[in-house]
C-alpha cells in the first residue's frame, strides 16, 4: 500500500486550459475490513467505500449521482465532484463538492495525495467545448475505522 501512495505522490498532473472546469476527488483509505464485517461496502459520510480485496486493504469512495431530468450524468456511480465556483482553484472545487455531496471534509483527517492529468470532458463521445475535469487523489488513514 505504501508503494502505491508513493507512486501516486509522484504524479504532478498535466493542467489543460479550459473555460468551464470541474473537479473530482478520488478518495482512498487503507482499512482492515475484518473490523467492519465481511461486506465489501461500508457507509462513510453519505458515500460508499468499495473494498479492493477481501480481508482489507485499499478502499475507494464512490457515490451515486442524484436523479435529475436533463442531466447526462444523472444516477451514475461516480467520484464526488462538480463544477468550479467563481475564483476557486481546481482542488478547492473537489474539496467543496465532496463536502456538499456527501458531508466529508477533505481538509480534516485527509492528506492530499496527487493531482492527476486533466481530462477534456465529453458526452457520448462528443467533446464539450472548453470543458475540463481535474481529478485529485486524497488519502484517509485511521486504524480505528
């Protein structure tokens, strides 16, 4: 696990220009799932942790987007995130959206892990003009969970 963290930490993330920006948080934690029971999913905040291996290890936080008519991502399983507000940095957007969507404060108890390469946004394979997604890795460590 430590090797994975070190590898992520080396990522600098290629930043692309774009007028319309959004950010997501890829939130990881290391856990011993035997403390939580045999299930692969466990509630934390208002999201779900997906366990990567039986008996514990690396877990990844996923959410289910709200159902909204006309929203192309409505109901999708996703990482927490959303559109940038005026004057926000890309990471500030990821932190704010995670707090708003699932009540998880990435500024408390989490360590920034990395910024991954920006991704041009598209819908059904059609690029959205000047629209960029910025992914950020965050890591939570707590042996008591």
